[in-house]
């Protein structure tokens, strides 16, 4: 047979055979695109189990008009640009095949709008040879993808679809798995116009537990052990159920690597080995686990569906997971596969000993570096035998592992704060007389003055406090006293000039002190922003960092001043909001001793006006 180049339509349909297994596969690919776009609200509308319609709506950054048609082309993606990006991928999607494959076996409509555009644009395609139609549309900032009549042009694939109920159950499971990994995202799932699932954004640990309970059930939470296990770049977190809460089949395993759903044999074997002394071969553990490691140490480009990964140090990861779970299980007193006898009668304990440490590795695999030789006697187990808790009894999750200590603020930073607020250029202009500051903190908020200042009272004295300076103070304290970092859904890559690279070498420590995390490639003069300070998450990070690298700073105070200067704070128009701002700032000030809120107050001398009233 003659060798020939496949047509684009046929190539897309072949790719669709790998990527689009059923409607749930379409939902997974499109929701992951929404997550990569930075959306925090995603709505999934399904009709007839996904065979008739799949609609994914998000509030992400959107797609520019000139890129809409390109979004449906094969191997077109915004996630990676070269091989180095692929080796350190953090986004969920990167192949650039999903939309092209889906459009080749359905009638796809993509509507999107960016914040810079005044109107939205819509592109339509239905299994054609890369042909698209673009027209204006009405749509808020974000993207909506509609997939209608799935497999309309491939009857052989359509007849393999199961019942409407079965296909929707697969979609529901996909959303459940994604919702477990993305606690900060709100999900709404509807079927035939009826809302069936609604997962609200979860920030606090209590809210996260509620979401886990809504997805996995209250019984799982009541029997869950919370894990926080760290070693170098490896981090294992989540929940594992006690051996009592075992499953007859392997249907309750949720595992994620760098936020990506995976089904990995090494991870599964490591977990089974940790439970080996507690469960039989016919019993399966229940768990929700998150494994975070350096993206350079894991290859996600293994399978078209991206469900499989390959670790660079698989033995290290295996032993790390095994020992982390083993330590959590060993902290709970329980028997080792010992059935309870009738009427509570137990066999007398012998002179043997039972070890709670994991089974040793094969000699060829090397030693488990995480193993800890912990041995418990049989008498101890008989005295602290694990009993099934009543259903009404609450068993809150326990916390294990080490917590990283918070860095204390340095004296230089404290002096910087003092210098920052001594700048007379930001002093509020007023005609009243500034006198000595009060000596107590019993201040009462009276009124909001022209949405710019807060009027405060202390006994018979009155003061004005600039809201702009108060907001700037709070931002500075948040960055220095609470340097928390959040990973970016899509890392930002900066290719620097010689001058910018030199500036980067000087400012690198400043960025790290306020919660920024970069990956550096010195040979290419390239840095990749992976984590950002949680307090700057909504800013234009690309513009901010480039602007800073075009300047020179000698110390952290200068760096902070340049960083905060262009940032615009939300206007305060309600007194209650101003009082909340004051309260939150006072709580931050209580954590250090150098900066005082009293130094920002301007006292108002009412005496001349009172004298006029008495005349």
C-alpha cells in the first residue's frame, strides 16, 4: 500500500479515538482547560448524558479574537513553547489536541471574551478540515464551550455509548475527582436543566472537610487520618481511612500528582504495602492523597489521557508514600487482621512481638530510607485494641507530620517599615493642627470622611486616619509578616535581557522573602514563576515583575515601595469596611513592635471652633 499523509480531519478523528472515549472524557478535557485559564467558577451543563449537549462555562481569562480559530487547530497550545517547558509542566493540559479532536467528532461552538475586549467572539466548527466560522457574540469575560451531537459523524462510536444514566454517572465521577483536587474552585453540575451537584469554594480546613464529606461521605471523614508528610521536595498530604473503613473493591482511591488525577501502579503498590499488615488481599483501602514534587522529577507526557505519570526516582517516591501512610496508621491503636471473638473473649497474648513498620524492600530495590524501626508488643495491642466507633460518634481527622516553621521578620525589614511611613510625600494635607499622638489604643470609629479618611475618637480627642496609607500598611505587613505562596495554574515564563538578568540576581532574595517562587535557568537567561504571594495573586504579575527587573534596588524597603506604588486598592465607601480594615491591620501590627498605628494618626484641634460657638 502506498504511504500517504493523512488528511487533517482523519488525523483528528484518530486522535479523538485516544482522547475522547466517552462524554466524560470531553468534560474532563474542557474543565481542565478552564482550570488552566485561571477560572474559579465553572458550570457544567449536561443533556442526555452528554450525547446531545455538553456545555462548560467559566470565568477565566478568555481567548483573544485572533486566537479563537487557532485554538481549534491541532498541536496549538499556550501552555508550552519548547522542550524545557514540557519537562517542567504544571498545567493540566499541554498537548493542544483536545479541542481539535472534540471538534472533529461533534458540533463545537466556542465563545470567549478577554478583559481587554469590548465584545465577545464566537467560533463554530463541525468535523471539517480545520474550517471555522467566527462571528461576534454576547458573553462576559471568560469562555463557554458547547459540544453538541457527540459522535454525529462516527456512528460506530456513537452506538457504543451506554445509557444516559451510565454516561452521566461517569461525568459525575470526573467532576467529583476534580473538585477534590481544586478546593478553591466552585463547581456546578446540571443534568437536563436540574442542578445535581454544587461544590462551593473551600478555603479553610473546615470547609475542605465539608467538601470531602460531600464527595466521599461522612463515614469516610469520621474514619479519616489526615496526613502532612514532607521530605525535601516531596510532600504527601490528604486523608487515609483507618483499616476498619476498608472497601470490598478498589473504588475509593483518589490520588493526585501536582494537582493532576493519576492512576499509577507505583503509588498503588506503595499504599497497598503500607496497609499490608492491616488488610487482606480481598480488602482495599480508601484514601484521598495529594503528592507534590518538583515537576522536573515527574514525566506527565506518557499517555494521551494524561492519567499515567513516570517518576524519575520511582523507588524514592514509593518508599516515601509507604512510610508516610505507615506512620499515620501506626499512631492509631488497632489489631493486625485479628477478628474480634464472640462475647469479647480474646486469646491470651504471647511472648511474640508485632512490628508496625512496613515490609522491607527486596534486596535489589535497596533500603527504604524512610523506614523507622518501631516495634510494639502484642500486650500493648491487646490493651489498646481498636473498636468500631458508633455511627453517631465523631472521629475528627488527626494531623501528622512536621509543620514548617514560619520565618521571623528581620530587624532590617522592621526598620524598612519605619522608614516607609516616615515619607512626608504621602502625608495627608489638612488645615488642622497636628499635635502630640495619643498614648492609648482605645479608639472609636465615628465616620467616613469623603471616602478618604476615617474619623476616630479617643475620650475628648479626635483624629483622622488616611485610608490609603492604612491599606498600604496592611499590604506591606501581609507581604512581610505572612509570606504565604500559592501555585499558579499556568506558570509564567520570563526571558530576560542581560540587564534584567543582573537585576534578577540582585532582587532574587527580595522576591523570595515575600512569597515568590521561581525556577531559574541561567544558561538561557530564563526564569519561570511557579508560586506567587497569595496577597498579589490578582495583580498583573507579568507587568509587575518586568517593571521591577527594569529597576535597581539596594534593599528590601526600596523594593517594597516600588512594588506597592502602582497597585490600586479597592475604594472604601462604607464605614463598616473601613472599620474591618482597621481591625485587620491592628491584628497584624500586634505581631511586631516597631510600627505603631498611632504614628499614622493626625489629631484635630477643635478648640478654635469651640471658641467660636461660645461667642
